[in-house]
């Protein structure tokens, strides 16, 4: 059975991730300064939109592991945006640098991240 996905579930996932390395070192905004939304987009797991919205698709995310990976992915985009990186929305070498660090720490497959 799939989990119930709500903005609150996304928010507490974000709050948890903010407490662990390497996210803790990124000094991301507090959860009250981020808008968390859930939609039914069948084409996209999640997205980050400045400033600062994290949106997760209930059509694609139904399990806690997927939620954690998706929120973590969007947090990298948020971080890149906050540091002023012009390619914040891309999956380029800078994104891959953070994706690999997070994947190694959390035991994710970086190809899935």
C-alpha cells in the first residue's frame, strides 16, 4: 500500500534531511520559508521552483524511500539556486557533485538520484 502524500509529509522529510550531512552544511532555509506542494503530475517525480517551492507528484511518489530521494534531489536544486549558480535547474557536473556526495552518504544509487 502506498503512503499518503501531503505537503506536511514533504515538509517533515525536508526537515529531517536538513539535520543530516551533507545537507546540514548547506545551510538551507528553514521549512517555514519553503512552500511544500503535492500534485498529480505523471511525468515528473518532483520539482523545485524559486523561491522556494518544492513540489512532489503523488502520481510518481508512493513510498518513503522514493519520497526521501525526490526531496533530496530537489533540495540540491534549491541549494544551487541559493548559492547563485546559473545552472541551478540543470543536471550538470555541479549537480552531479552534490548528487554523488549525498548518494554516497545515504546509500543511494547516484544514477537514480
